[in-house]
């Protein structure tokens, strides 16, 4: 059974709705899912190594910035070797702003710089996710599951 961490920062609940859609999908696929929020639960970078995959959700703050509660993660993630580890980054932003969902790109770039295996799509919803966005969240979680399955098949060869 794959162990997946879903950790997110959500101030008004939009990113949380995206996380919930992914968690529902992953649980239905029999993943062991641990859900955390950056505000209350974030512990240590070493913890990342306990999971087969990590999904990171973040809303975006002024001028495309990361919310302060994600900053420690952003700084400290380099303390562990995450090369080759599977991640996905998602979140809600507001396309009214010049830099739509900028925090999602900042986090995904950071993980890629550290040679993590990041899902190519950076999943962004415009404000509250609608039905179509929720489907995109499920598809995003499916892509993660597919990658986990291929990795476990390769391990068995
Ligand atoms: C002061 C402020 C600044 C914001 N700046 C941006 C921004 O630069 N880019 C963006 O995409 N969204 C921006 N947003 C919009 C939020 O990211 C958006 O409302 C999002 O849905 C919040 O997600 P949450 O419900 O998960 O907290 C800003 C919101 C606030 C309140």
C-alpha cells in the first residue's frame, strides 16, 4: 500500500477543497493517506522521506508570493535528499492578479531544483474549484497513483 502525504496551506478553503478531492481519490485507490496543514502540522523535512509521494497545496499571496506558512518548508526542504522522490504541487489562486498561482510555481521550481520527480502539471484552480476543477484534481491524483504503480512494478523486476 502506497503511503501519501497531502500537506497544504489554505486560508479561505479553496486549496483545501482541492486537497479533499485528491484525498478522496487516493483513499478509493487504497492509498494510505496522511493529511496535514502547513499552519498547524508541519513537522520536519525528514518526514518527507517516510512517504512514497507527497502532494503540496498552497494558495498564493501578494504579487504571486508564497504564504508565510509555507516559507519554512521552502527553506528547509533542502536539508534532506529528495532527489527522485515523487511530488505534485497544486493550489488555488485568482487569475485577476498578474501572477496567477505564483506560489505553486515557486514551490514546484524549488522541488525541481532539488531533483525531485515533480508531476509536470502544476494544478491551479481559479478561486473556488468548480466541478471541472474537482475532476482535474481527481485526474491529478490518478496521475500520481499511476506513477506510484509503475515505480512499484519496476521495483519488483
Ligand atoms: C492580499 C491577497 C493577495 C493575493 N495575491 C494573489 C496573487 O498574486 N496571485 C494569485 O493567483 N492569487 C492571489 N490572491 C488570491 C488567493 O490566492 C485566492 O483567493 C485563493 O483562492 C485563496 O486560496 P485558499 O482559499 O486556499 O486560501 C491573493 C489574495 C489576497 C487576499
